[in-house]
């Protein structure tokens, strides 16, 4: 069976890889958007936190003997706590200044974190086994679907949609959206906005770490695994516009799929296609697909 | 989530706008400039490794060009590696394959970087503040992948064994003294040009836009046009540095197109003092020196650079020259 001269299996295989990449784009750009909404800071260290999440899983397994499922819980909380510490000690001093300083600070942090991990573990990737419960796969007739990959797509969809639901449809999310619009007013109503900011940053960092844990069995665990990824995620964020949570999720998955398709039809462009789309979006709709035009 | 609009104001906390210099300030600038020139001429005679000095000059010009955009235009580009890097390829290719003389190769590289800046600038200035940084970074990454795959860049190997050639077809640049003079002249011309741009009416409007864009627009200035021109100038001057560097080291490689290079030039400017005239030169000297002496520490260099970034942002936002200028109450 062929579509446009491409065997269906190859096409589906690349689409699956695209969906997997899209899951990570969505999780990471969601975290960036949540942080940006409240802190007005673009977290350049997001890729480093993603990398630390993966290393967290690796270390939990090899030093403490805690398996994947524990890592899924412990690693994001631990890395999120580091995020809280960073927000309290460093980022919170910069809120009165131009937002670019936040970008510069987190860029410095990314250099430090990636450098430290590279010194400790070397540049080459470390393997992390797929948990036994998710080994094997399903034969769907037209393609073979590994269980773990199906799990990653479903899990990241669930996490993304839950986050969306909490932010858009609960009281807590209401506070958050209100503080995004007007922090002074929300503070005047008796909500502890600084604490909310801190916890939001911690949550965004935790999301990145969660993505890292899920990525560990797919990609190799390496100190630079987040460095190039974060630049692609920045492009995803520019394309989607950070104004909408659902926008980040849809753009993340969508661009993953587009990238997968490009690998099938024109592999030379697969590394650049997202940047090319960014260029086109900037020309046609500079505020991004889901951004508010100003 | 509308509060991103404030990001264009006060990009540099440290500097008063560089007015058309008063006689007093102009004299100070001239004095410091003479001092800098003296150091650059005497250092190799006093036994400082000339290649090191030439490397510092290339990066100093690069950082000055970058500072033109950040310090005086308030635009943080995180993609300036694409200009120094692509200019390096242009100079190396034209000198090696087409056999251009070094001065033509460097001019060609400058033009290429300027053209790239014209295109990418048009895209990047469509968004402000943080988005501007992300867009330039993404565009530079696209240039990186292009350089990795394009046939004439040599991929991972880069373009090696670029001939230094004969300046104007006459002077052999493989002689150390000739090469040193060549780099020195390019640096001084580039530096003087940037100084002139900053203190020209164009530079004044640029700084007005940095301080208060809506007001500059209400006064009738087309802010986007000014930003775009500043971007092109910054790109072309970065290309001048990149072309010279490629001829100097006889090499154009992926290192210069990588995002790490974009980060380095931000760091140099930050350390020296953004929005100052001489800051980027000092910053470049500090960072290149550090890289030389810490080379044996291997990947710790990245960590040290990161730490310097964090310290500069948290407690040392004026930078070295900005701090001295503040102390002397004169914009340097």
C-alpha cells in the first residue's frame, strides 16, 4: 500500500516520530507559556531543566534503584524545587528591570547546568531502558506501534489537557489568569501573588523535567539533549504565540507532525522546516497563530 | 497576557543616552581611544602574542557591532553568530576558491552579512523584546543547519587552509607584521565608523526609540525603518569582523555559526558594559583572555562563562567600562 509513492509503513512511522517530538514540543512550550504569562520571562534554561529531568530518572534508577514510575513523580518535583529556589534567589530580583535580563540570567544558568553535567557525565549519551510494563508493541496491521511511544503521546496529551483545564476552568486558574492581567489588583484582593509566581515557575520547570523523564527511554540521556531542542521550542512558541494555552498545545503537536511529514517527503529540510514555518508566520501573522494582534 | 509591551523601554539600565558629545566628553573619548590605539600598537612589540591580539581585535569589533544594536538600539539579538559565521564562510570561499585578494574577500564577506542582516532584520523587527531575541536565535539556527548541509561550507570540517593572499595583490599577508597592520586598520576603521554612527543624527534617533518608542513614532520617526537599518549595519560590521577572522585564522568553521557564539558576544558586551563606547572592546579582551588561560580546564569554560553571566545580570549590570564611566561621571 502506498500514498504518493511512499510506503504507508514509512509514512506512518515518521508520523509517529513526529507525534512523539510534538509531545515534547507541546510539553515544553506549554511550560514556557505558563511561565511567560506570569513572570514575563522567557526561560532559556528550560532545555537544561528538561535535561536534568532525564538525568534525574537516570540517577534515581542507577543510584537509588527507583524505577521509571517513581522517577515520573520524584524527578519533576525535585527539579521543580530547584526551579523554586532559583526563582526566589535570583529571578525575583529582576522583576523591576527589563525582561531581557531574565533571558540573559536564564541563559547563564543553562550554560552552568549543561557545563556541570557535561563535566560529570561526559558528552556522550547514557542509555535508559524502557520500563518492563511498556516494552513490546502492537501490530496495527498497517504499522507496528511500540507501547512506550503510545504511552508518551497519551501521557503528554493528558498532562497538557489537564493543565489547560486547570488554568481555564478552575478557581486557581482564574487567579492565575487574573494575576497575568493585573498582578497589583489581584494582590489587593488578598491573593499572595509573589508565592503564586514562585509556584508557577516551579510548575513550569517541573513540566520540563517531566518531559525529560518521558524522553529518557527514547533519546539517550545526555547533557546537551535540551540545548538544541529549546531553540526549536522557541520557534514553536513564536509560531503559536504565547497568548493561549491551547494554542501552545496544538502548535506543539502540529509542528511535530509537519516535521515528521517533511522527513518523508523532503528529508534535507527536516531540520529547518519549523524555522521556515516561523518565517512565513512572521510575514503573514506576526503575533503568531494564536497570539492576540496588537 | 498583554504586559509584554513594556519590554521595549529602558533596555539598558546603565546608560544615559550618548548625546552628541560635549567637547569635554569628546576629549575624554579621544584620550581613551589614543590609549587603546597605543596598547594595540605596543602590545605585540612588548612581547604579547600577536595572534592573540588580532583575535581580540576581531572579537572586539564583533562585540562593538553587536553593542550598536543592543546598547544603542535596545534590541537583544541572540543570533549574531549567523553574521560572523556566514561572513567567515564568504571570505574563506571567495579567497580560496575564487582567488580574491584578502581586502576584496573581507568586503565580500561584509556585503554578504549585510544582505543576510537585511533579510533576517525584516523578519525579526516584526516582533519586540523577548520575541525579537527568540526569532533571531531561531533564524541563526536555520543558518547553522544550512551551513552544516550546504555543499560549499565543508560541513563538519569547515573551509580549511584559506590563503591569506596578497593585500591589493602586493603585500604578502603571511608576514606577521603585515597581517597585524591589516587587522589593526580594519578594527580602527570599524570602531570609528560605529562611533560616528552612534553620534550621528541617525544614532540619536535610534537611542530615542530605545528610550521611548511610541514617543519617537509620535514625533514622526519610522521606528521600524530605523531599527532595520541599525540591524543591517550591525550585521555588516559583524561580517567585517567575521571575514577578517577567517583570513586571520585561515579557517571558517561551524563554531562561528553555532548559538554558543551568539551567547559569547552577548557576554562580552555585558561584561564590558552595554551601551558604552569602549565596553565591548574591554569585554572582548577579558573573555578571549579568559578562554586562553582557562583552555586547559576544558568544558569548565562554559560553566565559568555561565557564572559570569549570572553575576553580571544580578549585581554588575553596568559592566566594567560602565562602572568606570559611572564613577568618573562621564559616558565612556
